[in-house]
C-alpha cells in the first residue's frame, strides 16, 4: 500500500509541476504582447509566483516522500494538482483573450481607417460629425470644420504617376496630423479632400489653424526628387473651406448643412485663385 501511495503522490506532484511549467509558456507569450507598464510588471510577478510554486511542489515531494502511509496523504498533492490546472487554464484563457482583443482592435481600426492615408475614413467621419454636432447643440458649444482640397492634384498624378500621388496623399495626411490638436478628428472626405472636425472651436479660431496649415503645406516637400524619372521635389498648395456653428446661429441646422457650408467656402476658395482659405459662419 505504501508503494502505491508513494507512486500516486509522486504522479500527482509531478503532473502538477509539469502543468505549472506549461503555464509559463502562455504567460511568457502574453508578457511579450504587452507594452512596458504596470500590467506587464504584474504578469512578470505572476511568472515568479509560478516558479515559486514549482519549487514548492518539488520541496513538498522531497520532504514527504517517506511519509506516504495512507490514501489520505494524497489529499494535499491532489489539491496541488487542481491548483496547477486552475493556473494553467487562467493563463491560457488570459492569453487567448488578449489575442482576440488585438484582432478585434485591428478589425475596428481597419473598419474606420483609410488604408492609404492612415486617417479616419468617410464612414467614421459621418458618425463622429453627427455626434459632435449634437454635442455642440446640447451643451451650447461652438463647432468648426475644415474642408481641404489639393490644388491641381490631377497634374501630380498625370506628371509623376499615381504612386507618387499616393505618396503625396500619405505625407499630406501626416503633416496635418502633426499640426492639428489631439481632440481634432482628421478624415478622408473623398478623393484628395480631407475634412477636419474641430470640437469646441469657433469658426474664426478654426480659420487661424487653417491658415497655419495652408502655409505649412505650401512650404513642405510632399515627395522628394526622383532621379530616375527626373521629377523634381513635389510641392503642393491647398484650398480650405472653413465653416462653423455656434449657439444661436441659424446658418447650420444640422451636420449636413455644416458640410454644405464648408463645401461652398472651398468652392469659393478655388474660384478666387486657390491656395487660400475662405470662411462661412464666422462668429462675431
């Protein structure tokens, strides 16, 4: 009986130790997925605890290997095995949850982002503009939008090719993102048109940013010189329509009217000679 009990206890403890060792793998993989910070540090602490438990299992087996006289002695090793299984399940489920959340986040980003320019797409823009307009009405906050269009962009595509044109669009989007505020929403409106939502901003303040943005774009190189095709460094200009909504104004009944006003302002900027801003709905 003693030999049977000894082998059973050894089997339980060995299995528990092996399961804990296996649990280290998902913990290690999960730790690699996490950015440096408190969460990653806590998972490192869990790794140390699992190693401590492994050492405890081995120590328990070494201390009690001669004291196996009855089946009741198997209670503690059995609990140890159950604890090891629990740790393994928690670690694997945690790792799987993190991976699934990452996949969901990637799908959400792909669903709301423009793959070429790296900014939000039209679907997300429509939803956010409606939300911001309703928020502006509810809390009596100003709201402004900028509608930006590249001047004579077709010439860039015809002269330098569509790949160069795509590069210009990417660089333009990055320049805009580096210029606007964190709370502003930048989205591709269509073609080479970009719309910027500026919450809690009056039209006149938005016009100041629009002018600064227009100037930065005008002096920036959107594509470097291509020696093979003999294309010089590419610079572009933009026309920007600015429209705003403030409490008490009737010029923008909804978000669609706000966009229509910005489009009118952009059209006027184009007609007035391009490379300029025009504002509609300025506050006094």
